[in-house]
C-alpha cells in the first residue's frame, strides 16, 4: 500500500495540476499521510527550477495548515478516545505530567521534529493532545517547515539534478546533524554561562 502511495505521488509530480497535488500531499502528510511531500517537491523543482521558491512556499503553507488539522485531531480525539483510555489504565496523572513537560519545551519539540525526518504528524497530533499553545505551535511549525522545504528548494535550485540523489538519500541525516549542532550550541552556551 505504501508503494502505491509513493508511485501515485511521483506520477502526480509531473502532472499539469502538480502544484495543487503538492499542496494537498503537504497538507495530508502533516496529519495522516505516510509519504513526505519532498517526494513531489524534488522532481517538481528539478523540472522547473524557476518556480523552486513557489513550490517551497506551497509545500510550507500546505504542511502548516495540515499541521493545524493534525493539532485539531489530537485536541478533539483526546477527550473522545485518549482521556477514557488513560482513565481506564489509571494513567491520567502521568499524562498530565507529560503534557506539562511537553508544553514547557513545545516550541523546540515542534521546531526540531519539523525539520527532521521524524513523522511530523506525530508532533502535530501530540501538540493538540497536550493542548500546546496554538500560537507557539503555529510559529514553530512555520519556522521548521519553511526551513526544511526552502533548504531543499535552494539546494535543487543552485545545484540542479546532481544534488537530487544526495538529498533523497541523506536529507534526514543532514537535518538531524543540524538539529544536534543546534541543541549542542544551546547546551554549550547554557553550560558555559
């Protein structure tokens, strides 16, 4: 089934309605779809590098709006499904402790996992379930998703097809290393201060 979704996504990247499909894939990937929008963004930018920034913008907007939908899923379904299950297992107090800790670092959690290959939908739904401040969620989502998709578009714009294989194989690793360096920098500043 995943392979069918992947094949559909790749076929859609070359269709005349590809920008609309890119937006739709970006939206649904942020809440439930298993294939990341990079699968469409990469071939679309390579096919029309002059529109790289437009495609990155569409991907970012679709992803952030889809993230808001994922947030709503977590927020709405928590009371319907999550709370009764936690009460049944006597774990509601532990969840509240988790939610408080999640909300304390929520902006960083959303930002970090928004640029890494970790499924963003997990973060959007968890943010809703823990009732993370929606403004914090939105700003962190815009920053992280924008960074991720504009970096991909920029690399493709400047380097062209030669960078495609590198991006597809190592993008997750690069963003993960970036996040590790970012966290390490903050930890060093905090430790040295």
